[in-house]
C-alpha cells in the first residue's frame, strides 16, 4: 500500500479522491481532461439542464468509441486472416 498515490480528480464540478498506482495517474488525468472537454461541448451545443444528462452522454460516447474500436479490430483481424489464407494457398500451389 506504500506505493499507492492519492490524487483528486474534478469532474463536472465534483472532486473525486482516489488512491491509485502511480502508473495509472497519467491515464486518469488525461481521461478527466477528455471528459471535461466533452462536457463543455455538450453544454455549448445542447441546452442541457442537468449535469447527470451530460455525464450520461459522455459515458455513452466513450462506450461507443470502445465498442467501435473492438468492431473495427475484429474486422481487421478477419481481413488479415483472409489474406493470410490466400497467401498460404498461393504458397502451397507453388511448392
């Protein structure tokens, strides 16, 4: 527990104290900045009355990005496998 770091992150005007591994700090601070920027965009572009609505939209957008990356990765993996199979067949035909 001695190598743990105590930090405070502010999201949507609330402070969240966390105890983390030092290796997590940069990622958490970057994520906090992205969330705050996204909150600002939502508040500018839409008439939002409740911070909870803004936070829900941020969560949805981040989750959608993660899911889309997973889908894209799956598609690329299938494409690579198809190309490898075709290359393997080509090599077999020349041996």
